[in-house]
């Protein structure tokens, strides 16, 4: 069937792509599909076939967002043939369709309608596997009204936010979404929509996702003090303190429910050779540890005699730290609300971390009998507070996190008896 066309195009794409099954990595792929369309003429049937082809790949029907009308005319100087239209489909459809070819066409018997069968190449974006994790976003830490004008508090808060974001990323338990440099990534995405961009790049557009959980932190108090104290021996030592109080909340974005709330206080007893920036990093890591411990406590995933393997590593677990091993028992329920109170935790020993990789940590049993055969996740590892008097080891739940759950990173790093 030989048909020439004048192509009048009103093309507007507002394409929302659903989350696709994860592949080995995030990438743009081009999928080849065969689709058949129907219409009153070949132009309408081709449009219907293109829409069907796109929906086979993206799962979204785009008939409401695309309007293409083809009017047969021999006088057109723009697109004088269907072949020329096919050659320009990439530009016409702004990359939704890379190319297509007509396999066959004809009329539908006793209906007066026309069918067109095409083979089309459709670019689509494949999500990385990490997007299957719970998505979490960490907006910049806010300052309370009392310290809003304090430049040192602002800089301290920036480092805390960065450290918190880095900690959550390194746990590999969340898909951490950027909320600090959105403008930069947005500018980079704009290049994909330019006329000279590769068609595959345009498949990256419309892929931004929203967070499941939002971490909101407010620095309520912060100050830095320095004083010199003379010891009975006559030695003069410098005492530096930078106490910080942070109000921490984790909010379910869909419902607005507060999933976790905690008031974190750090006395900030710093050694003379310790910087405020290092202190801020410690605070950020402490906040990250509180969140992860409440949502995804460290679990034992393998046992070999007295050696244990934890499902967490990187900078989130340090060599030398001691963990209390808690075997999970029966699930408990609130007698009034009938809601789950989590499972009973039974102390079965202690283990010290001896080596750490990017994703796991190896610990050696230092107290208790060998665990024997353990199912992955059946035993949790709760960080034991340092042997400092007055700081007990406490288990935590999603609803409440006692301040004594962990010893601050700054305290672990900078505790020097001669200074304090």
C-alpha cells in the first residue's frame, strides 16, 4: 500500500514510568517489540501500534498524552512518505520511540478499518537493585531559633548532615536519595532533553523517585567552650567542650506518621587535639547508628565455631567493638492494641569485631557458649556500651531509643583521663 503523508503533529509527552524489575545495574536499554494497531486509516493505525509498543515496555498507555494525526496529501514538502516519517520518528516522539518499521498492513475484513503491524525499538530505563530497598532522604539539618545566627553552629550542622547521610549509605540497608545537591543533578538531567542528546539518554527523564522515609534533624543547642585547668601537679591542661543537642525524627512520607523520635545529647568532651569537624562527624554517625539500630539491627548471618559474621560492615562497624548477642524468641503483642511488640531477645553471649569488609564484619565470641547452627537473622548483635560506669547495655525498639543505648563516637575516640 503506497501512501504519502502531510504530517501535522501535536505531540506532548508526559510519561510516568513505573518501577521496573531490577537488573544487574542501573542503565538505559533498548527493547525491540512487535505490536499491532488499528484505526480508520494507516496513520491512525500506526499511532495505535506505537502506543501499544510503548506500553509493552513501560507498562503505561500513553494514548492520552500523544496526539498524532496524518493527513494524506501529495503536496506536502515536509514528510512526503511513510518512510520519511519512520526515519524521523526518534525526533518526532522525543525519544519515546527510537525507531520502527512496518512489518505488514492491510484492511480488516467487513469493518472498514485498517491494521498496521510494526517492529519498534523502545528505550527504557532499568532501575538499580538498590532502589528495591526502603528509600530514605536526609534534608540538611535545621537550626533552632536560638542558634540560627551562629555561624559555627551552621558549619557544625552541615558536617553532621553529611556524616549522617554517608553513614546511612554505607549500611547498604537503604536507598539514600540526595536532597542536598538536587539542583546539580537536575541541571545534568536537562542535558538529556536537549535536541542533540542521544535518544537513549532521554529515557532517564521522569525517573526521579520519592522517599519512603524522611529523616528530620534539628540542632537545638550547640556551643564551643575552652578553658585551661591547672592540675595539682602544676600541669596546665586545656579542656574543650562542644555540647550538642539534636532532635531526631524519622517520618513515613506517605502517611506523615512519626516512625521514630529521639532526643540525642552529646556532651562533646573533646581532647585538646580533636577538631570540631571530627566531633560533628561523630555526632552524624551516632545519629545514623540510632536510626539503623532501630530499623535494621545488625544480625548474625553465619557461624563457624567461635567466629561470627555480621550483615553490616564498612565504616558503620569498627574493629574492637563489642556486641551483645541476642537470640530472638517468641513474638509479643500489646494486650490493648494487639499490635506487635517485637520478639523477645535472650542474651546468649558477647562478641568482639576482629575484621571488617565493605559489607560484612567478622567477630569472635568472647563470652557465652558457641551458638552452633544459627539461621540467618535469628541472632541480633546489639552494640554494648563502653565499660564506663553508669552506661548500661540496653536493647532498643522502634518506638523508643534510650540515650544510653550507645556511647558517643566522640567519647570513644577522645576519652583521655588526663584531660577529663
